[in-house]
C-alpha cells in the first residue's frame, strides 16, 4: 500500500508544472537504535519544523516539502540502502541525516550526486569541503553541513575551560585528562584532536577508557578512572550509556569533572541520572533552552505544537537544535528558489554560502549564528558551555516539574571563542 501511495504521488507530481511540484526531502532518524535516547527528540524537532514550514509558510516558494522519514535504527548499512532508495526513486534534493558512521559512509555518495546532507553528526571530518586539509582519511565534503560546533571544537572548548578551571581552583601540578567512550566512529571522532590539545595545554593524557554505546554496568571503568587519578574525563557516548557511567562512578566515590559531548547530557538524562549528573559540563548548540524568553522561542513553541497540540511537552536541548538544523536547510532552499530558480542540490549548497552570521528569520536568540564558506564548513567556532545542576530527588515529577522547581537547572558557565586554526580544519 505504501508503495502504491508513493507511486501515485509521483505520477501526480509529474502531471504538475515544476513550480507546483512538491520538493522531495529525506529525513534519516534513529528512533529505535543505540542513540535513540537523543535521536528521538532531535528527529522530532526536524520533523515538526518541516511540517510547520508546510503549514505556516506554504512550503518553499509555494512548493510543499515532501518529507520522507526513515528510522534506520543506527545501522549504517540500512542508512546507505535507504539513501540509494531516495536517490533512485524519490530523487530527494536534500537530506536531514543523523549519525557519524552513516554520514561519513555517505560522503562520497552525496558529493557524487550533489545532494546537501545536513547531519546531526558533528564530525570535524565533515567540515573540509575541498579536501585541502591533507588530513589522512578526510575526504572532500562539499555537500555536508551541520548546525553548531564540531565534536572536536566542542571538546577543545571544554579543555580550554578545564585548564582555566584547574588554575582557578588553585590546583598544583599537571591535571590529568582521559577520553571515554565506545570504540566507534562517533565517540572516536574528536579523540585525537582532544588528546592533542590537552597535551598542548599542559594536561597529562591518560589511556582512553572504553565503554559501550548501550547502558550497562561500568563499575570497572569507574575504578580504572579512580585508580588513574583522572581530574577531567570526556564522555564521548550519548546520554543513555553515560547515565550508567555517572551512576556507577557516584557509587564508587569517583571524584572527577566529567565533560559531556553535545549528545552526552540533556534534561532527560539529568532526570534519569539524578544527582550523579550534577556538575557535568557540556556544549549547548542553541542560544536558549526550553522555557527561555528569547524572541525566537515564540516560533519554537508554535512548532512544538505540531506534535504536542496541548503545548505541555518539555522539549530538551536536542529538539530545539533539530529545529535550527531544519530551518537552515529551508532557508538555503529559499535562496535556491529566488528569482524562479530551480531548487537543486547545487543551488541549495550555494544557499548555505549566501549569508554570514546567519540566523533563520524569526529564530533570533534561539538559533546561534552560522557562517559557511566554500573553503570551510565550520559553521561556528563559538561554543557555549553549560553545567548540569541537580540538587535533589528527580524520581518524583516530570522534567517540566523538576526544571520549574529548580531541582534541575542547566546553567551557562562560559562561552569559548576558538581560533579558526587552519590545522584544525577537518580534525
């Protein structure tokens, strides 16, 4: 039945003049796999934003977005197979993607097919559009974009903060730093970059500690962390498995400053981990969190009602970031369509280069400024660091209740402006 509906829609599209045909867009999601704990809210943000664009803005240049969503369960081969389906039958002009392993596997495909791929992987390897960085294993990625700082730049900012924190607390000697995470492209993405900067900043770099992407008993890892005397530990996995580490380390009495990657901590994780999450520092991609009063939050709340008509759902930081990612793509499409232009992959790509300090209209104070060029796809080098604050029992009440009561808070502690170092491009 689904195939018949798609075929019928395709037949209708061909019967319409180009200016009235829907614009086909792919949306790759993880709603059921190892990263679904953060994949679900992010993917919902993307889906709600694109549905809102259709309903409230009449699509792009009067053409509806025909969004094809697919839950690939965080299995890279399924993502590649779905990509082939989208390009062979649907002929999408742009894709909202997800994970690092699948995004990196598709770089050559999207470059060959000239399809902008706006991922939720922030791998620095995706930021070198020309391949001129010369980094081993880094391909030219002229059609890959993402909203926010790369994993590597997020970690670099946290390490700079950690070095300042060490001095501010009057500590003596060299602080010890350790990378923690699964042996997987996503947590490994910033590993070398982080360890290199840590050494440059005067840290002793300890051997990495591995733990799986899924929840489990990580007491052994916590004991290793304690015995090594680590002072700062980077958690490279998503929140689900990080929660297990935080709980185990709290039980083991480990005293360490945890640094969470951008997917490593959020409001839902704070509730699940309880006081074990207290003090975790992590990057936040947006200029506002749920409940904030930034001008653009009015439209964010309006978008939220697409899937929550009552308007009562609490939306974590990942949901809002999904909106910003979707709106960048939409406005790049609008640029492509200006003057009656065709909304093609190449023109959408060029739309990403059309603005500097780019904030989607109506999302001021929410979506942070982005600047992309044909030589550098690092959209921002400004990294906002937040600290999770959990002061009491989180088992009673919803996330909304806990945030309103102040039992849980996300507090901005620093904003780090990184250098646009050439040697950091693609790394």
